[in-house]
C-alpha cells in the first residue's frame, strides 16, 4: 500500500485502508475502488489523502501502532467525556504499544475535520507513550502520561465551535477564550480521586513552555514535570502534522525541524530527541524524488533513524540507500511536496479572504548578513523592509509607514532593540506586534521580552521553519500548534 493525497487520487484506484468518520462509521471501505464521488466525499470530510494499493506497492504493509478498534473506542470516550473509560483505554493503549515489537509511526493518520479534537487526543496519547518508551520509563509512568494525553483537551469540547473550528484569524478575545481550554480540562478532573496529581498537573500545564512563555501560569522548565513536557511535545507534533481548515499539514520532516528549532524555548531537548527516534522522516508508502531524478516509493525504514530507507523505483527495482554503492543518492523531496512557500501563502491568503494583501515585515538588525539572510528567507512571502538600526525604524514609523510586524534584533549598538521597540510602542500605542531576535536565551532576556509584551522571540542561530511558523502565528492570530 502507499499514500496518495486526494489531489492525486484517481477513480479505479484500490483503497488499501478503510476510512472512518468521527463516529467510527466506515466512510469508504478497504478493497473498494475509488470513484469520483467517493474522492469528493472524502475531500469534503477534510481528509488529506488515503492509502491505495497497486502493483508497485502491494507488498508494502503499513501497520498501525494501535488497532483501529481501540482508536475508535478512544475517540468515543473522549467525545463522551467519559473519564473512567478514558483511563481504561489509556491502559490498553500502553499494553498494545508494549506488545508491538516494531514500533513505527509510518501510518499517516486518516482523519476528518470534524473529529479533530478526538483524533488528536488519541494520536497524542500514542505519541506520548512512544516518547516515554524511548525515555525508558516504566509501564506505570507510561500509563500516567497516556491518560493525561487522552484527557488533555477535554476542555476544548466547551469552547464554542465558531472559535474552535474557525477557518481564519482568531481575534485577540477569541484567542483568549481558546486559551482557557487547558484550565477547563483541569477543572473537569481536579476533584476526582482516581486521577493522579501528576496527570492533573500535566493536563493543566500542557501549553507551558520551558522558558516560561506559555500559559496558563508562565511556569518554566524547572517547575514542569517530565510528563507535562512529554505531553507538550506530543501535542504540538500532532497539531503541526494535522490538516486543519486554516492550514496544510506539516510533513514529519518539517514538524521535526520546528520542534528542534524550539528546543529550550518551548520544549525540553531530551523529549524531542526521544520522539525523533521513532518519527520516520520519510514514512513508508510515500512517494519521493531522488537526487538522480528517479521517483520512488519508500519501501522500508531500517533502524531508528530513518534517513536511509529502502526505496522502490517505478521500474519495481529496490534500492537500499544505506549501502555504500547507493549512499550518494539522496532523497530530495516528497514528490507531492506541499511546502511550496508561495503556493501555501497564496492559499492562506485565500482562506483569510485577503487575496491581494502582502504583509509588510520590518526587519531591524545591525548585521548586514542577518538582514540579508532574513530577506532571502522571507522575500517570496512578504514585503520585507530591512533596516540597519533602531533610529531608521523609528523614523519610518513616524513617517507613517507602518509594517504588519517588526522583527527586532535585541543586541544592537547605540539604540538596542528593546529601547527601539519601547519608543515605537509609545508612538503606535503598541499596535504593531514585535518578534524579538536574540543570541541569548536566559531568563533575563525572556523576562524583558515579556515585559515588552513581545509577540514572540527567536534565538539565534534560528531555524527557518520555526521563524516562518512564528511569523504566520503572529500575523494570523492563531497558532499552527493549536
Ligand atoms: Fe491544548
């Protein structure tokens, strides 16, 4: 079997893996042919793609980590908010994963728009269990973190649908409502004797960042338990790789880049590293293009690093990329690469109903090389205005050339980034969001950014995927990681 996106799917392709709706009803069964109608029905349900089988892929078998029955049961418990059953399911998830001798996250989850919160909770539970396993935790601790994952977003069921599933920008007020979900989840379990304090803490604090910039309490890494940190990483990884009404899914590769780029800011590094042991950057059954221009399907991932898989060429020939004679062939990209930045930005604008507007971003940095790098990275997506010092930025703003966002280097001679932003804020009433860039990631710098009501900050050397996601998050008023 192999994965095709619904844009590539064609009538008469044979479905290899059945697709369920959020109630566990079968939408399209396996071993049936796709038709025009079934493809458009699946698109309406918000699926990104399906598994098909053909002569090139009929011996590629991709096993789910937990059985579809258990997954559906889990969805049901979360939907009902049945906490007792959620705990039973959590134990069963751990049992199935421990009994699975080939732990692999190759199978792309086939989920629909309407079941996002339920499917997300179960996915996060599976990811938590695998991270905990990778960190050599015992079964009891695994059960605790999986339980926290199944329960962590129960509060979202109380967030009004028009906010939860809004296809575009959340207003500031809506985002504040959205942020209450972790506290609501906690309220639902806080008085239960059968839910441990560890689980309660992980649920309440699953949006806290290790640098203290998260919510609801702004706790830092030292104050957060390891279970909370695991839940946070798993939660964000699954949110990034999901297709949502307002964004395309990140590939596993992109999501890993994001997680790595946010270590020490949002996440604990050891937790991210544990997840990366099990995430196949190129999942089995996906189509890729090789550096010799051949198209190929990922046939098998060997070992735990997954960078040198065995691939099958369109001629049927197998190539083991871990062998010395093929080691110089590299995987250039996924053939259905959705991360064409221009196309995705266009689509995002369409969704937001602002077809022509190109956001203007002012970048203030005293180093010409940094300005150049930032401009190259962003020029296809935004109008970039690079400026060498804070005085120039202030004078542009005073001339009423207001950008939609300022990316501000903190460490500049003469007038530093914080003082520059303070003067700009006084002039604009704080209306322009500021994303700070700093070489330091210490508590004092973080506190300084907070006191300036920073829209965010990035640590040098920065990771391009993380920077772009942060910019999108700020401009859109909602996060890819929600
Ligand atoms: Fe959440």
